[in-house]
């Protein structure tokens, strides 16, 4: 069995993807599994067709890598691959749609509204902002309806800052999701497996000196991680239950990372879903694996073997 790792792409998260690909390649090579790293370009399908007994591990972050497009292409050519299928990935990629799906399973998530950029022009930005502030008391979080790595995300604590937050958000997409800000303990809960075989890894607690933004995620120094988290046993049970419910309800496969905040009442509020979590040296999924006591390469090998056997 050979593993073809796909990393790079043309999204805003290209550099992170390349770093993720390199780290997974190192872990697999240490386990004696032959792996190569490829970008997504015109050589992708010819290279794939030239490899026998190969499984693909898509590690592209952002659009095309997580929105189901690349997965759909791999399904078209019957290439076994690691991760969630194309239809399920597409649903998970659109944050408000994902919220609507998993909230039906009883999973808590902050109240939200989704608005397109065109509506601000047609109705008048001033009127829309006023309506938002009347419905959603500050603080608010403004984020692109699609995307990852906290790109275009703003925490708004002053009414005068809302307009600028919308401008920043629309730089990364034409749909904005505005949600009630939740304070509490921020954790990331990773899940491996599928359906009844899904298993939760220890929650990783995130303590940041400010917003847990793109810079904080990928540049060491601003964030302190606790793996496993310092949550109380009842809170641990709550976040694990929420993560499993999301993973199963959304039909996620092989691996995922569910980001959430445990609020003052001990409720696990799900913030985001990641079907292709980062695998860099500061990423949360590898920290969860290490906290579980399992060796990274061993888990990665099991994941690719499972994908190959499908």
C-alpha cells in the first residue's frame, strides 16, 4: 500500500496545508509506509492512475479541499481516500447549514443569522447593521459562512466596530454568519472512525492571549494548550457526547475535529466542524492523539489502512 498525500492548493490556507502534508508524510514514513506528497494540479489524475494500491489522503485546507469538490473528483475515479465523503463534506463546509443539521440532534450551538453581501447593498448597510444589533446583543462573532483557520473572523464588542468586521468577513466570501459570542472554556475535540466505531480523543483546551485567530493558531507563543483539557468530569462527558453526536449526525468519516466552547452553565456549544483538521506541529488533532497515549504514526497508519480497505 502506498499513500498519496495531497497538500497545497490555491486557498488562503495553502501554507498550512503544505505543513500538514509534510508532518503526516514524516509520521507515515516512520511507520514504514511509503508516502509521497503532491500538489493539486494538472498532474494529479495522471499520477494517481500510475500508482497501484494507493490510497489518497487529502490534506488541503479551505475551499476545494474541504468543500467536497476534491472528494467528488476522487469518487469519480474510484480512488480510495481518507476522510469524509463528498456530499457530507459539502454540508459540513457551509457553517449555517451544518448548524441546522446537527442542532436537530440536540447539539447546542450559538444563535446565528446568515446574510449575503448583496443584501447590504440592496437594503442599505446602515439598516441591516441596526437590525443586527437590535436582535443580537453584543458581543457578536462575525465570520465567513464558509472557510477555516479563523480567516475573516472578528469578535465585535463595540457597535461601531461591526461595519468593519463585516468588511473583513466579506473579503473571504460573499456570505456572512453572525452569531452570539459565547464565553467560557474553548476546546477542540477530535474524533476518529465512523458510525458506531467512532472514538473520541481527549479534548484539547485552548488558552489564548487574545482571539484564537490565524496568527495564534500557527505561530507558537500566543497560545497555551492543555491536552487533555482541565475540564471537570461532567464537562468532559458533555463535550465528548456533543462531538460524537456531530460526527455521526453529519456522517463524517475517519477523522474530524469539533470546536466548541463550554459556557458558564457547563453546556458544550459547538462552534465549528473540520473534516480535514490541521496536522502541523501546533495543530490540535495531533495533540489530541498524543494525549490519548497512541503514537501518531500508528493512528495515521490505521486510518489509511481503513480507507484502503473500503
